[in-house]
C-alpha cells in the first residue's frame, strides 16, 4: 500500500565504478539513498547498477538482472519500455545482504537525450523466475506485479535545480515536464494527485491540456507571462495533496504535462520534494518524485 516507483536499487551513473559492491553494497552507507544515480548524460556511455537482496534460505548463483528505460511518466506501462541491457550476478548470498551487480552499459548511441528517465528492473533465477514484459500488458497483471512481485522494481525519482532557467516560460518558475499515460488495453478512468512538501511561500501550478482540466472540472488560474490556448494552468497546494477528479485516460494515451514550481529565495539552499501519482480505483499505479534543490549533483552533507 506504500509508495512505488522510488526504488534506490537501480543506479545510473556517468562513470563506471571500480568496485560496485564496496561503493553501493552492504555497509557502504548508501543502502537507502534515493538520490544515487538519478541523471543520464547523452553523448557518452552510461552505466547502470542493480542491487538485490536474497531473503531465501540458501545462496544462489547466476541471477539475471534486466533493465529497461521509459520516458518520465506517472504510469510506466510496458509499451513505454525500451531495453537497456542485462547482467548476471554470479553469486547472491543469503542473509538479506545487499548485493550489487556489475555495470550494464547503456551505449551513447542508444541514449535519446540528456534528461531524467524511469527505470524498470526485472530480476530472476530459475527457482524464482522474473516476469516478462508481456505479462504486464494485461491490466490486472500490471496492477498485481507493481504491488506484490519481488522480482520487479521501479525507479522514477529525479533531482531538479530549483533556480528557474533564464528563458523560463512562464518567467520565474522551474518547469518540470512529465507525461501521464493511459492503460495499455482500453480507456479507463484515472485520477492524478500532486503531493507537495514545499516550504511556506512556494508556488506550484500544473500545466495540462485544457480538455483534461475541463473534464476534471478544475478551476483555472492566470499566470503572468503565460500564453495558453489548448493548455490550462491549475493551482496546486505546495504543502499538501491536490487530488483531481477522475477523468478517462485513452488507451495508450500519452499526455504531456508540466509542473511549474517557484521556491522562495530564502529557501533556495534547501531540498524539498514534490510527487505526482496516478490512481486507479483508489490504488496507486504509478508515481514520479522530484527532489528540488540547489545547483549541483549532490545534496549537502
């Protein structure tokens, strides 16, 4: 029943690690760090590491891990997945010890652009096989796998600079683009919910297709400097939950949206989080989380 799509165990980095087990494994101090390896660099090879735990009664050998990438979306259905690659963990000891794979190389030619992505990792062994992407096409299976399958994990967690770019539109806001998707089989009514954990004085606006906002019956807000025709701006609670009314998402729909975030100057040296999740019949089926903070790749220690 908890949050999904924020696994700390799929790690994308721009430089290969000499000793992955020492760097990311048990005792490394990174066991629960959700900000490890969140950004991909275009124009060069990138490296992805997968971490697993063996909760069984005996050690296993030759565990296969396969990683896929998807555009940042609140609902990461298998028709959005593109294969990155696979690796084999030669030995995974029992005892619930965090064990790290060798790198899966994501070749520069296969990386579409610099940016943030969702990763899906499938881990399997002959005695505990991983599902295949085809198993997720059925909507009931998809919901079951994302909740109860220990062979699947999702990483849809990004870090964003809190300073608006010089050419920001509308001015003064940090634009955070993402996509909301429909189910793979047929049109279904779903809800979006924005969960803000931002400081006093912050402002958040969701930019979405006007037709969707009208269907959800959401009040629109004017934004200085914004010129909209087919898009709408909806006010979001920066420090709480904003849940939209259910709307019908078309099958395999790809709905581009943007969060527009403004952090007060007195809080620019701090980190805050905001998330958008997608709901179906009261259950979360996908989520993107952003950590908004100062320039640079690392949080202050």
